[in-house]
C-alpha cells in the first residue's frame, strides 16, 4: 500500500467571473462573499483568486486543522486536497486513498430507495460496487432504518436521511480523511453511536484534514494548524501557537 502524503507546490485556484459589468461593484460584493483577491486579466476578464501561493507538505500521522474567517479559502483548499478541484497553477500531489466528507449528501437520489442510495453514494466516494455490496448489511444495520431501507429516500424524515448518508460516508477507513467540521447528526437517539463511529474513522486515518471554527475541536483533534486569510497561508504551526495568534487577532 502507498504511504499517505500530500504535497502542494505554488498552488493557485482561480475562478472566472462572467458578465461582470462593474469591477468596483464586483469587488465590493465578491470580497464579502469569497475573501479572495479580485483581479482583471490582460484580456479584461475578471477573476477571483480563491487560493494563492499555497505550499504545503503533509506526512503520515499529521492531523491538520484549517481555520480562517468565512471566505478565507478553507473549502477551496479542502476541495483541492480531495481532488475535486485541480489547481489552475502549481501542482497538487495526493498519495493514498482519500475520502472527502465535505458533502455527505452527494450522490443521493431522492427517488431511489435507501438500499439503492447506499450503492450510489458509495460509488460517488470512489468505492467499488463489490465493496459497497459487501458492506451494505452492516451499513443498513447501523442506520437502524429497518424496513424503511427499501422505501424511496424522499419518504424519510430529515433525521432518517442524515442517518443513511452518515452511515454510508463513514463505512470506509481511508488513508486520508478530509472533513469540513465534525460530522455528526442532530438525531439524539443516533448521536452517541455516530460520534463513536466518527472517532473510529478519524483514528484510523493516516492523515486528517479538518476545517473548523471550533477552538476546542481543533485542539482536541489536531497536531498542526494552518490559518488561511484571503486565500493565502498566514500561519502554519503548532495548534496552541496558531490559535493564540488567531483568536488574539
């Protein structure tokens, strides 16, 4: 098995802004929404630089937390690390099996049954159909949905939908785990089991990438923090040192 590692060199992610009639207006609006740098290319096209000059090396055993204000570039960086976004400049080398829990509802079909959605969501996560089928009964048992598993997903309550999506998303034990906040459910009956399962998944990963606004969550789960600001790395170091500067700032 390949040893897990992540290396980003001079990574930049640029988003084009179409039909931008006024640069000054777009500056005011997009700066509030994206936190990125807005620029104009030589041909006059307006772009938002979601990430700029990102250089990161992450090795096995590292639990890396990402923090920064809304729009600082955390989600964009998570998507690069997950392979969802390709850098528009620079290189991103991701070695090892990576699973992203950024959007646990991705791949869910409201008209399909719960059983069918286990397969759909699993495929979206990069799993082989044979592997998903082998895990299906364990996933179904964990959800506690009983006979509802063969009814359309749209007939489920919100809590039941979350149970199914959570159970499928946490059925695998990847080498690299990418998360946007701690994954759990609002269903109190299910919450304790969900938290135990989430802890097991995180512990099994060789590398964890966790974006969060929670000081306690980052301190308890990370041994390194990266502070992003306007698409750039402002600080990269030990959690206590970065948090002191971040919250003091």
